[in-house]
C-alpha cells in the first residue's frame, strides 16, 4: 500500500507542501472550539460563546468559496496571504476584545473578520491537481488530503482546549492564528503552476455552484456533514445517558479511525469504475451504515457501528472531490473544491444543532434519526449524480520546478 504514496512524495516540493498545508489547516478546527472555550471562561457561559463561534463558522462557509473564486482568477500568490492575514487579524482582534471585556457586538464583528479564513484543504487539492491531472496519483493525493483533514479535526480541538485551559483563555485561538500565518507563509514558498485560461475567460465565468452538478455535490456534502455532526452530538449524549461520559471520546475516535484507514487504503487502489457509479456505491454504503445507529445498546456496539460508518465516509468524500475535478474548468477548480468543503462544514454545524435539539426533546435514539435521514438524502443525491457525464482531459504537471 505504501508504494503509491512513495510515488506521490517523490514529486519535488510534495512533502513541504503537505507539511505547510497541514499546519495552516489546523487553524479552522482550533478556532471554533477555541472561541467557545475562551469565551465560556471569560464570560461565564456557553450561550454567547456558542453564538460567536457559530458566527465564525457561518461566515467561513460563505466567504471561503468567494476567496477561492478570487484565487482562481488571480492566483494563490496574490490572494492567499491577504485572506490569511485578514483572518489572523480578525482572530487577534477577537482575542483582544475578549481579554478587555469589550461589548458583545465587538465579539461578533471580529468573529466575522476572522471568518474570512481561506480553505487550505482546497488550495492543496488544487496544487495536487496541477501536478497529477488525469493521472492515477491524483486519487492517492485526494485520499491523503481527506486523511489530513480528519487528523486536523482530531488533533486541533483538544490542542486548542488544552491551551485555553492550561495556559490562558486566549491561547487556543492565538496559536491557531499563528499556525495559519506560518503555514501559509511556508505554503507560498512552493511555486504554483500558472493557469492557461485568459483573464477575460476567468472574469466572465459564472460561479461554479450555479452548475447543477456542483450544486448537487455540495448538497451531498452537506448531508455528509449532517451525519458527522449527529454522530458527534449523539455519541456524547449516549455516553452520558449510560453514565460513561468519558467513553464518548472512544466512539468519536473510532469514527475518525475508520475514515482515516479507509482513506489511506482507497488512495492505494487502482480503480477503473466510472466515478459516478463509484459514488453511488460509496454513497449507498454511507447511507446504510447510519441505520444500525438506531439500535445501539452499549458503548462497544456504538463504537463498532461508528467505525463502520467512518469506513465509508472517506471514499465518498474522495470520489465527490474527484468528480468536481472532472466537472469544472481547471481555472475554477479551487472554487469548486471549496464549495464541497464548505458544504461539509455547514452540514456538520446543522447536524450538531438539529440533533442536539431533538436529543433534548425526544432522546438519543431520535437524535440518531437525523443521521438516518441525512443518509437517505446522500443516497438520493448519489443516484442523481449518475446523470453526470462530463469529463475533462488534461496532462499532469509538476508542483514545483
């Protein structure tokens, strides 16, 4: 299994690119939970903290595709450092407002500025596509990126919480801002491949989300995110119901472990099946894997169910990303990838909020019903994707010269 990844990292600049992007992408998962932990300590409650963090996530979901659209027009070199700098300034301003006990409205304003954070996951996938377009290595690269996304969301939150509690309340978001700036600075030391599309073509292009195919894939990722958010909340609530609150971390780790292992294995496979058909199989498996959640009776059983559900998550996401790469023009790829990632983050927030409400009103099993409903949506949207028939051919290029 190691051979495809060894080939991937034989490319000049590949290891440096991966390291830099991983550092920078840690900022997103660290900021959301860091804001909650920081404000809950400095303001003595979770209502305001949750609202400010939700504002940050919501603005990110809106702004990230627009930033990527600018990147596709003007290049990463001109846009990425600017967007990261504005976001970092917003984070530092938010920390200052929290420290000085500024009015609540100031927290929301600075959270909006902080939410202009670029999608480093999309930026890195775009670089891999420049290097390996229409080559088998691209599937391996997309698989690696999915695993790194998972790892950032596994390691980022506990690191941020630990810093906020163990050092000082503002430490978590502060380190997130520093990682964003350092990661982007390292990332930009690797030259990007110039796009062949003319400026006139780029300016006249409509937003990719208006393409029916991209819209459907974005909705599919929203549904995937709802499953993730529901598993997060449902696992914690189920563990508390059984009087084993600490066991929730085991369940969530099982989900991440299943996804990471599946992503690594999937990246090493050489599949010839059409992407649309492959998405139908992985999407159907993801949908079916939500059904056993309704029958969970103990933490061991729930952990196994969540592990299986995670196994199908990564391949579905990888295939969806590969479909976008085939559907959208090369000069709009970063925007297309960002819409899917923004959809995933939005769905996670929706799933957590909705399932939390249902758990409070009707119990844990009803909360898991949100994941089952989202699974049905994944299946329907996967079937719709069978109608996609556009493909793009091209020649791979190097990451760096």
